[in-house]
């Protein structure tokens, strides 16, 4: 990736992140009373997330000729779901992580019970966000389809299945099929859906949605491989969590199975596949291509 | 309540429960692979719940001239949400209950991590159930409104807020305002919404929805008061959980604040208010009235 392009995509991501942050902040300031539960929810929601998933929704929407400012509720809801999943993943009975994005994880600050409830509340509020505002030119039918896509990707056929398999696979022998299942479900499903929902809300045709699904699947795997590599190579300050924790927990990862260099090569191949999948899209899809390339170059 | 009426309402509830059970069973048999996560979800889902909430949805729908067989997805989804809330409430960091409906609670069988995930999965799958099937004559707009009602009642402004307050209120001084807040949110919100959603899906007019809201609010409080009384007076076999556990945990309850007899009187008053609220409804609302009367006569 050229320095100039890297600089531009960083600026693009920063601007989009600000839009998402502002939307979520306003949504919560209008609706939430000052309670411990609210504090626990917003603590993790504003703990420095990159907002990759909602940005993908907006960027995919734009690539399909949509108007991203009209679909902020959908993008925001996906970020709420992502945040809930991190809170629950960090719990003592799950991955038992004390740090997340450089800060004490939710249960270290609010206790285990409140962290579970903050996760439950964020997950449920995502569907309130998705169903509350229908005056923005999105049809009720498209809205329902987006809700279906998101809940299906986040639930027992998607993200939760991946986390369940991840928990069960700890301490077991490394196995490529299990690893693929975990990545595809735990991280991949919500990333792919973020891209698909943007397209669906722009009324994209099915063949474009399929191309974007292929794009999403590939960047999802590359993103997870890079996460695993960063867990080994990154430093705690940049990453905001302790490095080497996967190895300590004997987590099933790409580097554990193939070594770091082979894993990095695989990530690059997936990024090429992602870009290839949307090669027939116009220059409006340029940010999607740049995001794909940036995923394998990030250091946090 | 006359013996004859009690017999009829028991039969009515049994038949409706069978309809709900059959629907949920079919839904899951069509969709779920054989995994530990699936086993954990269905373990609690088919652990002998009374299905009060989905039955209220069907009964309210019928009282407003709807066709209950068309809204089973909505009724079923509410039961999934109720089940998730029980699994999470029983966790060691929450109420730490080993028994639920006479069986070991979810985390005693599947472990804490899998119980958290089973709850997450049921909550998310509820929204898949709500958004998956739109070919039953319910408009997309009504569907979206039902999704909004349900998520709002279950989330940080409803059920989760009640559970959070309940956790925070343990060991604190008994206080009627806090008790009212907890009951209204933790149990009341989802019960009221079960009734409202039935009406909304029958395209009831706003004044009827308001009357049914009043009905729902009142039976919700009466139901919770009776739950608290049964925790003191019931026996473990009938109730399926250890009695006296509220007192041991110094839970804020009606009997703790007013004594058993005063609490029972209050429950009866709420049932009278509930029946009064729908006095102008036709004989189609008779099952709603009978359910209200039965709530204060049940022994489990």
C-alpha cells in the first residue's frame, strides 16, 4: 500500500468513525437515564472502537448508490452488537480478559453481573435502534430484511456459534476445519453482514449483494488472521490488550497452525480475493478496496 | 374463582401452551444443528415453562378480532426472550440459583460460559424469529412496530433495567419506590408488551391498546406479588425451585415490605383493576379475564 493511499484511507476512516460516534452519542443522550447500567453500556461503547463494521455498512451503501446518512441506525446497531459481544467475550467464564482497547474490561470496572447485563442491554437496544425510526425513506420491507440479516449473523447460526465453538476448542488439538468454522462465525458473519446490509438498504441487485458477500467473507478472514498475528507481534500499548494471550490460553489461531509468515500470506490472498470480487464496481467502491488493503497493514 | 371456571381456564391454558410448544419445537427442529449451544438453548426452552407471555399475546390478539395462528412467530419470540432472561438471572454472578422449574439451572448443566451464550443466542434468535416470516398477512409496518415494542420492553428501558436495579438493591433497605421500579421493569414490561403486541398485530385502535396496557400492567404486578408469596409459601416440588430463597438473599419483595396477607390483598386489587380496564371488551376477552383471575389462584 502506497503512503499516499494509506494516508487517505486513514483520513476516510477517521471521518466516518466521527460520524458513527456522533450518531451513537446523540442516540444515547436522548434516551438514556443516568444509571449504573447506562454507565456500563456507554463505558464499552465509547472505549475507542475502530467502528470498522458500521463504516463498512456506510461504505458498502455508498458503493451501491445509497445515501449513507439515511442508514446510520443500521450501522450504529451493528456496532452495539459488536460491543456487546466484546463485553461477554471478556468475562471471567469466557476469555477472562482484564484489558480491552487499553482500558480495564467492563467486568473489571462494573462487576460481572453488571457486565452481563450491559451486554444484554446493548444487544437488545440494537433492535430498538433498528426498528425505531422509519421516517428516513427506507421501506419497512427493507428494514425487516436488514433486521433478519443482522440477527441471523449475530445469533446461534453466526457469531454466538463461533464463540461457543471457540470456548469448546480451547485445549483441543489444532484443526483447520474448526479454526475456519470459528473465524467464519465469530468474526466473519457480522463483518459480512455489515457489508450486505449496506447494499440491501441501497436496494442493490442480488448479483451485487453476492459480490459484496464474497468481499465481506474474504476481508473477515483476513481481519481475523491479522488479529491473531498482532496478538503475537503487536505491543500492548498499540493494541490495547496484552499480547501473547492467545498462546497462553492455547487458543486455536492461524499462526498456531501455519506460523506467522504463512498466515500473513494467506491474509494477503484473501484481500486480493476481496478486491477481485468487486472489480466490476465503479470508482464509488474505491473506499471498499482501500479498506480491504488497509486491513492487512494496520498495527492495532 | 369457581371450580368450573378454574377447570376451564386450566384447560384453555393447556391447549394454548401445546400450540406454542409445537410451534417452537418445529421452528427449532427445522433450523438447528446438533451442537452443545443448541442443546443448551433447548434445554431451558423446553424445561416446563407455563408459556404465560406467548399465551397472553395470542389471547389478546383474539380479543381484538385477530387470528392467533398467524402471529405464532411473535408469541414464540417473546418466550425465547423470557427464557434467555431466566438463564442469565440464574447465573452465579446474578441470583445464583441452582434450580429452575424443578431442574438444574442451565449453568449447572452446561457451565457458565455456555449458559451465557445460550441466553445470548435465544435473545438474538428471537429477532430472527420476528423478522423471518412475512408471508402471513401481517404488514411489514406492523411487524416493525411489534419488534420495536418487544425490544424496548426487553432492553435497558425495560426488563434489563429491572434486573440491574434488582442486583443493586440486594442488601439495601426495603423501599417501595425501588420495589415498584423493579417489578414494573423486570417482570411487568414484558408481560404488558405480550398483551400489547397481540393487539397491535390485530390492528386494534389506540384506545383498546391503552385499555390492554392497563390490563397488562396490573396482571404483571399481581403476577410478581404472587411469585414472591409462593417463594415463601409454596413447596419446592410444586414450584420447581427452592422456597425461601428471596429471604435468604434479602431480596426486596412485597411480602418483605407488607407481609403476606397485605401483599395478597394488593394482588387481588390489581386483578380487579385489570378486569375493570377491559370491561368494555366483548365476550372474546373472556379468556383474558379468566387468566387474570387465575394468576392469583395458581400454586406454581
